[in-house]
C-alpha cells in the first residue's frame, strides 16, 4: 500500500450531538458534530418529534395553499370562457338559418 494516499485515522474521534450527548468512535476526522444520535432519535426514544431543519413542512403548506388558490382562479377563468362561447354561439345564426333566409329573399 502507498503511504501518502490514505487519510489519517483517529481511533478516538469525539462525536458531539446537538442534544449534548458525546461518545467516541474511530474516524478520519478528529471531531464530528451531528444533529441526531441514539439518545434523541425518535425511533430509539419512542417519542414523536418533528425534525425539520430547513422549514420543509412550512414550505410544503405554503406551496399547497398557493396551488389551491391558482386552481380556484383557473376554474373561474374556464367558467368565464365557457359562458362567452355559449353566448357567442346563441347570438350568431347557424349556417342553416343563413341559407333559409337567402332562399326566402331570392324567392320573393
């Protein structure tokens, strides 16, 4: 094995958790900081705890609310378009009606 390509091994690396728990492990880094350990993880403690470090839950609820507002606006736009189409269809005479009027005027 080459001696200069392998990282340094620290057999007594200190791991520090946010909850205050510390323990030692072997690692290539002398100090490790973690957010969750076995002392505070919900799976090991049996307690339900929300771990949301970047506000992902709030971001999801904001996005969902905005999507619902846009969907409601889209429904209103589609209803307005449908009513306009229906109105224009009733205002204009059909081709059959136009032909009947042309026959009546040419016959008289």
